[in-house]
C-alpha cells in the first residue's frame, strides 16, 4: 500500500512484487491521500510489458483501463494530466519528426505497449452529422459501450445528432462523454429538469443569467447577476430551488481539442453531511455548468445517494 509523496509509489510497489509480494493496493489514476497512491494502470501495464523482470501476471482486462480512467476522472472531477503514463492524452502521441518516422517504421522503437492494449482504438473513422445509425452503433461496440435496448440506442443517437450539429467532428471521447451523461440521467428519476438558460456578458456590465426549470410538472423561472456567467447561472438556479447546499468543487475540462470541443463540468455539493458530485457536458460551457449543477441537485434530492463516510461516523 504505497503512497506517492516522493513520486515512487509505483516503483516501490513493483520492487515489492519483484521480491515476492503478490498483492498490491493501488487506485485508478493514482488517486489517494495527499499525493496519491500507486496507479493501477501503471502497475498492470508494467507487469504485462516486463514479464522478463516480473514473473507474474494480473487477472485484469487491460482494454478497459482507458474507459475506467475517464469514468473515474468524470465522477471525481479530477482531470488526468496530459503527460500521465498509460492514460494521459499524450501517452501515445508522437510530435517529433524522428519519433514519428521511427514509429511508422517499427512501432516498438518508441512504444513499449500498444494503444489498443489499454483500450484506445486504432480505428480512426471520424463521425459527423452525416454519419448514420449503423456507424454510430458500430462505434459504440468498438468502444465497448453497452446499450441495453433499442430505445436507449435511439435516445443516444438523437443526442449524437444534436452534438454533430454543434461540432464538425465527433471523437471517441465525445461519444463516451455523451453516453455517460445519458446513462447518468437515466440512472434515477430527475426531480429537476433544465428547460432553458440564457446568459449575457458585456464589457463593463454585470453578467446576467436567466433560467427556466421544470419542477413537479411546472415551469419556474428566475434571473440573477453574478461575478461571471457561471456564477450568475448558479445563483439563478438557487433562487428557484433554495437548496442551501455548499459548492465545494467546480471543475472544467475539455474532452477533445478545438474551440468547438465538448466541455465537461464537474460540480460537488455538500449539505448536512451529504456530498454529491454532478456532471454535465456541452459545447457551451455555461450550459454544461447548469447541467452539472442540476445533476448534483437531483442527487441531493435522491434518498438513495450515500452519505459522506466522515459525516456518517461523526468525524
């Protein structure tokens, strides 16, 4: 059970394995106390790629590593740094000319493992607004994303088409974020639904936002100003719901590159010892923020959400 205070959690864990240890406690993306714990993905792939040094194996489907990493990142709101080993955005990227030439001639020159081994697809077909249902379904299967019914597929495809109207190219990360949002909303009944949001920002003027929500089958609207568009939007929502929840985390990350990238927002709310996370995504970051905040509020209202462990124990 190694911590990463000196950046040696994985190295120390592997040293233990080399000397007979057969159980390593680790975490996805290396999340943990202080500087974190040993990263699961690094331990697994080190064992897989260096069988000459580590005479053991791990009974784990490594092709699910990238999917798990992105899921944990979305749920916790902690983005994975681009240069993170195994799961970082640059882990299998090559910019230097000599590196690109070497990889094209012999991949093993600069890559000790295949991108496919950790769940990245080698299929570079780009989806867009002209892509059909068959191509979308095939992409879901390639990404190991399960859809339970034809109805779910239809709903996911409609969201895909809506996104395709906003950006020219749809990447794998966009599809994963889209489906994740969809499944999250379907996982429990939403007491609060977003109808519309209007935000206005002008140089020299106080930002303002107006929002309309569907609550108990009735529409309610409110407006507010704030320090920025997101702040004004959150305040407008609170004028309607009056949750009195404490905003503990607000994090934004881009799913892919470009100014039309899908933006992911993570919100963490706390009230009376209950801590919940909400997520939302959209090409419009204000709209994504509103979705994330409302998602968190719905979780607060859901009695099935767990209480924070420290609050439960009285700590």
